[in-house]
């Protein structure tokens, strides 16, 4: 499928006045190299919270609110939801570009069998511009990938988990760690058993990120992991691409944060505030802030 919005700028349509960075607020991002600024007029700044890594999440949704196809679908990645939108991949690269760590659930990793959670993977032609921006921002060459799994059911040879220049940490349970450690692991991968039970608590994932020195964590899903971070009130902002595709209703489809098996507790019914709107072709790029 040809991308509908290939190469178009993500045109700013509206921004809430209070989100414009003010003096004294520590923020990540700001002005970007010209090759990126051409695609993203204005700047991208994310305010940093002082006491823990700031968490932003990025999802693409169909117009009827679907973010993931059922496991029985032959192709079930985010690309199918966005209609392989090049602009959506640009937005993904931008957010990865300013993140210290990208956090993903094992379900997303298993579906994306060739994916790597770096800017270069989604925008190879702009890899140098992203590298220059990260250097200017004082960030490591590539964000660290943190994969969350209870079972440890991951292939250590997965191309996105075994590139020698992309640090990978698997955040897991003792059983998951035992399973992974029974196999040869690539040199870039560390396994951390950070839970005593059969789930990895959302807070422990962030503590792990903080121990690596991270100030900005990007959660790229999937819906289960995002739901758990939301329930723990640990998501600060959501970047949501609305793709102009109708997927159709099906009991097997996941909707963002309406996930079976996730207890939302106090996270349920939380309101967010729309803070920015951009557009490229028929794709809408929405930014929301969750109040603490
Ligand atoms: N539209 C989008 O923007 C977008 C973004 C991301 C993903 N997706 C789609 O979402 C689908 C996958 O959905 P999903 O909700 O199953 O994905 P997921 O959250 O990535 O994966 C769920 C799995 O992650 C592990 N996990 C998550 N939270 C955990 C925790 N707190 N403790 C321990 N393990 C945890 C578990 O792995 P184990 O089973 O190994 O224990 C769990 O089975 C895919 O089709 C993917 O393409 C869409």
C-alpha cells in the first residue's frame, strides 16, 4: 500500500497556550535539525517531571478506535492500523529520537518479528539527522529498549533485540529470567528479574528505567502494558495518531486501554487534556496530557 502522506509536513493546527514551554520548566526536545524541522514545523518539547522518568506513550488508532488486530490475523502490527502511514512513522521516530528508553510489552515484540525500537528503523533516510539531534541533546546514540515479559517467552536472536549498538533490558519475573538465561543471550541484552510475583509492577519498570539514568521513557504499547502504566497513574502524555481507516468491529480487536484482564483501579475514568493537534494528509496527530 502506498503511504497517503509520504513526506508531508505534520502541519500544526492548534496548540493549547499553556503547553508552550516557559522559562524554568525542564523540558526534553526543542529545536531540531533542519531536515526534521521541515517535517515538524515548530518544536517538540516534553516537560520533565523531577521525581521519576516522565512517561509518554505513542499509539496509532483507526477512526473506529482499534489499535490492534486479533492474534489470528496473518499480519497484526501497528502498520496495518496506520495503513503504513509514512507520517505516522515520522512521528514514531521523533518520539524515539528524544527518549532515553522505549518500553514495549512482549506481545508487541512477538508480533513485530523484524522490528527495532529506534528512530533509524522507522525513518532510515533521516537516521543521520536523528543521530545528530540526539548528540546535540546529550543523549546516547540509541534509546535503550526495555521489554516487559512475565513468561520470558522472547527470542534473544530477534533482530530488534540483538543489534550490538542498541542496549536491551528485559524486565521480567524470576521465572522469565530463568527461561531467558537458559539460552545464549546477545552481548547487548541484560535480563533483570524485578518482580517477586507473576507480573512486573508498573512502578518497578519505571524504577528500572530510572536506574539507567532515564529522564524520558516512551511507551509504545501494546495495549496491555499501556493499560497497566495508566492504571498506576504513571503516564504523563499520550501521542495518538488517528488514521483514516475503518477496521470494523470484531470481538478479537483491542481498543486502546480497554483491555480484558487489566484492572484499571483508580486509572479508570481518568480524563486527559487535549494539548496539540497536527495534520498530515488525512492523518491526525493528537497530543493529550494526563493530570497527576
Ligand atoms: N496501534 C498501535 O500503536 C500499537 C502499539 C503497540 C502494539 N500494538 C499491537 O498490540 C498488539 C499486542 O497487544 P498486547 O496488549 O498483547 O501487547 P503487549 O502489552 O505488548 O503484550 C502483552 C504481553 O506483554 C507482557 N507484559 C505486559 N505488561 C506486563 C507486566 N506488567 N508484567 C509482566 N508482563 C507484562 C506479557 O508478556 P508474556 O506473555 O511474555 O508474559 C503480556 O502477555 C499487537 O498486535 C501490536 O501490533 C499496536
